[in-house]
């Protein structure tokens, strides 16, 4: 029993240290959780992404990471309003197949060459096809954070 408690205490202190450099993504100031200004959590602080080289491949990674369907638009020039805090990423270079934005190439983290007037934004479809190919399958929509099938009636 004492061994289990020690292991649990050890994990409670070590796991946050191991994952403290992980990146989370969110969309802010849009019409839903699947549209808005792109913000990333890095080193415990939320910051924005610069729109330099920002395109649909980058937006696809954000939409996938947030489970929001396919990208509809990759926006720049602080379309959803300017953010605050650091501009964490500049010159992001995703292929579109990455599972998370932190796996994309970039000009570096925290290297400021951009201000909040150039914050990147995304609009995701909140629609997906399941059980087929890229162009066929069962149509699902995101409703109240749950994917639901669309009836054919």
C-alpha cells in the first residue's frame, strides 16, 4: 500500500514536469469553439500565432487538433480581433497532415517579428465524412461538442 502511495505521489510531481512544455490550441472570439483567433499554450502562457505564411494546411492541423472538421478558411490580419500576451509562433509551415500544431515547422517559438495586428484565425467546418473516403461517407455535424449523423429525410 505504501509503495502505491509513493508511486502516485511521484507521478503527480513528475508528469506535470514532463508535459509542461506541451502545447494546447484554442480558437478565441469566433462564433463557436471551432472558429476564431488561434491561440497556443506554451510554457504555461497563452499567446497568439502570426499570420505570416498562414494557410489552409496550417488551419487543417488546428481543425483536426480541436476535432472541428475540415478548414473552411485560414484568416489573417487579426480577423477575430487582436490577441494579447506573446506572439508565440511566426512563419508556421504545416503540411496539413500533422496531428498537432507543435509538430509543424516554424520560424521558432517566442521569436517576435510580428504583432497582434497580424494574428492568425481559423474557421472550421464542424462537418465531417465518416466510414468512407475523403470525398464519401456518412455525413456528421458537430452539435453541442458531439458528432451526430445527419438523417437523409
